[in-house]
């Protein structure tokens, strides 16, 4: 028992320290060990009762008798502590190398202190048991028979205390808010011990009630009821078996919950088989790359995520809605985000930013209404020029490397309506860029002039792309900025500032040199979004500017953003947008079955490596404390070994008494067949009781305690952890514990004629 408790405690403590989790996750093991060791200590004292009596008859008393009793247990506990420490060190190396990045130090100070404390506690418990045995009457010590004794007041008090502790742990678990105390961490063991104690009371009361009734139903049933009511070789260890199985149910349920969460959260993070980082390209650079590598749109999808976990109203994601169904497909069918995934295709508006590739911008402009040039003498004698026909056009763009830029063209506009062509070199767009805006302003050379100035852009070409084929609309903010100045506060702008004509773009310039900002036409409607966890959603474009919002649907969880955020089409959000915000995580998602040549092309273009969904799933467990469920599983395994050892030790110590009882029954003429039937009835009763106790205790523990245990540190917008009870995590520990009772109990109840012959009684008397 010392080897198991020390080895398990050292493994859990060292693993918890390496994983950065609470060392008190080993608390259930220490509690079960504290229950099992006194039982073994008491049985050890009882087993040596005859030796104690003979020593007293020979005149051995005092310190000499104590030394006689404690030397053997002291050596056993010391050896067990050393072996347990070695076993724990090996377990630490294996566990940390398997579930963490690398093997942690095998033994640390907490492990050494725990080993010393466990060994000292075991020795004290054995010493107290030996003291109780020493105080027994000499007649009892030399008696060859062991008779059951009534439970002491202390035993009853401790049993009731366990029941109260289980209730307190359940209550405290509801109030823990993710920071459980020691009572909550002890909760699974307390609930298991409480259910185990209730099971013992039930079986004893039922057996005592059925004993008179079975007298008329057959001798086998009577013998089974009699033994269940009086003997404790199999009944008492049931408490530990149930407790360990309940801890196992909770640990298994927790592991299932963590596994399910990481699997679903990985689907949120990676909506496909694999993903690659493309943040250096920006959102539209990633879109361009997907179109180049996968022109048919069957394998690749561009996405961008702005997590903003500290500013949840700005948490958002963008996806290429036109490719979603082809690339993602039924990926989310078995997840909470299925409804949102099915609606993503509705985000596609058909809009896309103006994308061009070329190294020269050509502008042709003519005047429709050009103010005349007037010159007069100023107050200081200088000539002041008023009016004039010089226009300045500034084209804004975002490169494929997510860098903003602008190019300006100045041109004098003749009053006679002649067209003037100007051309400038533009190297940034040689490999492609997205046009975000066009500023048109009059150049008055520092002179304020409020006369009307209307021009016609006959040509606006970048490379071989005609930018006038795109409709342009005025930015009202730039108009308001011009009219709010003191000098022009009474100036009334024309009814129509911009006209998209068949022969060009007509623009009425603002007075005083103020620039009129033109943006690509977005169709006049807002950006469609899907929303989760927000009362007043606001659509933002890729650059972070507010846009008119059109909510298409509300979901509890969505791809990429989880339970909080908005989801929009990446192309629609890029129309007229500034560069993608630096905090955005741009990625390219690949569908299952994507050809290796396509994957290699994307990897070469981004300079990064593909991440599989499994790798993301593992990283989620590491980031959010999934190792805590592993530590709890190690605790549950050690608890199971403690219970199995206690059950086997109890059975082994009582086999002699059982064989003597069978021999006595054979003297009375009761056949071994009847005894076997009684043993089978006893085992069936205990097995049924264990099954019911473990299932009930596991369900109670999962329902009452699992929410309060530190299984994961769920992020703000992460999916909820499913801590509801499930059938198979409860069934497996119940079946394993029942099988242990059947195997170990069946071994103890094996009745062989040679081992239970009546002559055994005469040999013992001699």
C-alpha cells in the first residue's frame, strides 16, 4: 500500500508541477490512502494478535513488546516508501514525456516531502492499531476464532463526517468560480466514500432483514445472507472500491469533456483539414494567393480573424463566403457551429475590391466648368491669383503585402474643354494591388476660392485596367469637413457631386482646396454579418472602420470566432478598406484531399508551414490547461490500485476463516455444492451493489462536482465545456470494479474439497 500511495502521489505531484497545475489534484489519492492504511493496519494487528498473546505469556512487555510489534511494519513502510519513490520517478518521466513537451525532473522537493509525510502517517496509523491490539484481553488475543465486532463510536462518527463532507464539497463546488479549494478537490473521493459507506449499510441491513426470510427458501440463501450480515472480508473493502471507481468516473468524464472541447474548439480554430499562416500577405493577398493556386475554388479558402478578447464588440472574422461550401462542406455538421456554417454562403454579396496589376497610372481630364483666372493687387502690394483650373488626383491602394500607398497626379484643366492626359509611374502595383479610394481636389496654390469647378475624368487606367468601369460614390465625411469650415459654412454643394457617366466620371470639386474623397461603390447596402453573443453588433471592414451592418442571423457559436463575435465576407469587407489591421490573423485553410502540389505552392508563397487540425487540438490542450485532466486521470489510476490492493488484502487475510467455516459446515453434513451456491449468491449481491453504487456515485460526482474542478481555463469566447454525465464514462468504471469484485471475491470463495476437509479443524486444535 505504501508503494502504491507514494508512487501515485509522487507521479501526480511532479506532473502537476511540470504542467503548472494544482498539486492538490492528488488529494483524492491521499484521502483514499488515509482510509485504506488504517484498515490494513488494523488487520495487521489482528493477524499478529496470537503472536502478541504468546509474547505476553512469555513475559514480554513494555518497550520490548512495542519493538517486537513495530520493527516489521517500520521496515515494510520504509522499503515501500523507497520503492514508491522510485516508481513515482519512473512514472513522472513517462507521463511528462508522453503528455507534455519533454520529460520533467523525476524527483523534486514536493515529492520528497510527500513521501516522508506518507511514510510517517502510515507508521503512526500502524502504531495506533498495534496499541489497540495490545489493550485487548489476553483471552481474546490467544483465541483461535475471530468474531465480528460492533462499530465503534469513532467509526460511526467518521462515517457520518464523510457524508457531511461530500455535501459540503458539492456545495463549495457550485461556489468555486473556477478556483476550487481543497474540499472541492477532495469531493470525488468524499462522494465515493459516502456512497461506499451507504452501500455497506444497505447490504448489512438488507442481509439482516433477509436472514429470517431465507430460512425457508433454502440453506444456500440463508448462508449467504448470514455471511453478508456478519462477515467483513468482502463487504468492508467495497467502500474503497466504490470510492476509487467514482474518482475514475469523474476523471474519465473530465477527460471526455476536455477531449470533446479541444476537438470542437480546434474545429473553430481550423475550419478544415489544415491551415497555414498568411498574415504577411494581408487578407486580400491571401485571397489572391488562393485564386492563383486554386482557381476552381475547391481546395483553398482565405480567412482573417481579429480576436480582440479584451474588446469583445470588435471581435470578428472574415471568410471567403463564395468558396465556403466547396472547401468547408459538412465539416461542422457534428459541432455546435453547424447552423452558422450552413448560413455562411449567404454572406456573399458578389462585391469585391477593385484589384489591378500595372506599373503606370494614366489620367485624362477635361473641364466642364472651370473658374477663370483673376489677378488683383493685395494689401501688401503683391499679386493675388484667384480661380484657376488645376486639379490634383490622388489614388489610394493596398498592395498584396498589405501595405497602403498613394500616388498623385496634377493636371491643369483648360477652360476650352480640351482633354489633358498625364501619366505617372507606379511600381507598388506591378504585382497587384487593391484600389481603396480616389481623392479629387483643386489646386488653388494657397488661394481660397469658392467658385464652382467641375471636371470630367475621361480616362483613369492602371496598367490594362480601366478604373472608370467601377462606379464611384462620394464620401460624405469629406463633404461635411469642407462645409464645416468658417469661411465656407454658407457654401451649398451642388445637388450632385459625382456622376458615373458613360464617357467618364464627372466630379464637382470642393472649394478651398478641400479633397473630395471617392470610394468604390458598395452597392448602397450594409455588410451582411452573422452574429454570436453580441446585443448591438457593428460591422467593421478589414481596416477596422465602421460600416453599415446587416445582420443575417444570430447563432450560439460560429466558426473562427466561437461564442462571441461577427462573421462577414472577406471580399465585401475589403471594398474600399484600408490595409488589414495588424492584429488580424490571416490564414489559408485547405480542405481534405487538397493536392500536394497546391499545398507546396501556398507554403512557398507564405514562407510558413501547414498546421494540421490535430496539431491545433494538441496546442489548445497545452494553452488552456488540458494537462489537468491527465493529472486527474493519473490520480484515478492510483486510487484504483489502492482499492484493488485493499480488496485483495482483505480477502487474503480472511481465506483461512472462510475455509474453517466451510469445514465446520461439512461436519454438519452441508455439502460443498450448497456452500458454492451461497458463495455465488453472496458475490452476485455484492457485484450488483457495486454496480449500482458506482453508477449512482459517478453520476452524482459528475453532476455536482465536475463544473467546479479545474479541468480547463476556457477562453472568453471559447465554446462551453460539456460537463454533463455520459453513459460510457460511468459504465466503464462500474464494470471494471464489478469485475474486480467477481474475480477477487470468486478467488476467495473458491471451495475445494481438499482445502476444506473436516480434519482441518482437528489440525488447528492441535
